[in-house]
C-alpha cells in the first residue's frame, strides 16, 4: 500500500445495515492522489466486521481494517483510528453515514492545498431522520470562514463533512479518550492550527436512526449530564482562558438540566446542589430562566 495523501477515518459498531453504502461512497471517490480508508470496527455483534473484512480483501490497496481484541467504546475507538491514519489530510465518514458527491475529497483537497493557513474545511450535509421520517439540511451558513469559538456556540458541522490537516500527535490529552463528544474536542484541537473554511455545497448524509439512540431514563440522562460536566472541566483545564466564557455557558446548561432532572425525581437536596452550581457560573440565558420556572413549579405543585 502506497503512502496516502488522504486518510478517511471510519469508526463503526453494529452498522451492518449501513456499512456497505458508507464504504462504497468512499471507494467511488474520483481523486488525483492516493488515499486510504482506515476502519476502526469495535467488535460488532451484527456482522459488520465480516462485511468490512470482505471489502478489505477486495480492496487491500485502499482499505486497512484495524485489529480488535476487545471493545473500546466510541471515544477510544475514534482516536485510536485517527492516530492510525497516515495521510497528510484526514476526512471522516462514520459507518452509518455516507458521501453523495464523488468529487468531495478532490474539492476539499484542492481547497486545503491552495490555502495553507486553513486547519480544516467542511460543507453542508443532508440529515436523514429515520425516526421521525424527514430530511433537512444540517445547517444554514452565512459565512465562508469560522474559528474555534464558533464550534462552542452551535453544533457547526457533521463529522462526515470535515476534512482537516493531520496535526494529531501522541500523546493526546487523556480526557480525549473519555470525551462525551470526541468530535468536538478533536475539532477544537485542530482549530488551534488555523481557521475553518466552509464550502457552499452539499456532499454528505448524516443519518439519525434507532440503533444510534440510547434509551432515555433518569440514570442514563444523569450519566450523560455528569459526563458532559466533567468533559467541560477538562476542556477548561486544557484550553484555559481561550474558551472559558463559552465553556462556562455550556457548563451552566448542564448544571441547570441536572437540577431539573433531580427535581422531577423529588430529590431536592441534589437538585439544589446543582442549582447552586448553575447560579455560580453567572452565565444565564432566557432558556435558563424558563427551566428555573419549571423547577419552582415542581417545588410548588409536586410535593
């Protein structure tokens, strides 16, 4: 296998229903440089690995299926696969997404080659929501240039849209491997190396489906919120003052959401603990006050 210019990072777990479409969309790329597809398959139970092995046997010059002895979980598998990428550039396509433009890699490659200051670029994406049976565009973009702080203001881009310089070096920060949103910490890390360019085209699909959704319960929601809070603390520790105000605002969201969660379970002591944490952030929004009204309504009516 030649040394690739571009690596496509694909992580997958129990994506047997989707993985062929994802892989085919990558193999169908028309590009004038060498590229590889690095697959991090996390010991699926539905035959996904067998499908990947079949594709690797047919395309050994392109596909590298990483060995796997035990389940890693999403974040560790994601960064393990990224670090295995050898290309100058990295694109991402998860096993349940796919690309719809056969020139996607070529367009992004040309843009990055012409603009050495860019750390990454992205494009718009079609969101196919199988749960609610509708389609929409991922975003509505008014600018052609973004920066790291924009990643913290909104969910800016789908992973299937991103193409970035391979600036990853070991050891990565420990908390990356336990991040609740590994793509966010990755994009922030890469954005430290330059601005983010937007290409005004639609070139990929992001799929929402039942097998990708965790069942909601008090315990799952609580774990979700607490893990986010811990991730934000680590991010503040790593990036310091650079993103502190925006990260504090995110922290406030999770503190008040956790407080509301405990109030609905009639666990007032825990609810007030997180409510106090929220108030100490001093990062209040209109939506926070709506949640505060709900909290006090529960206190008054659900005794």
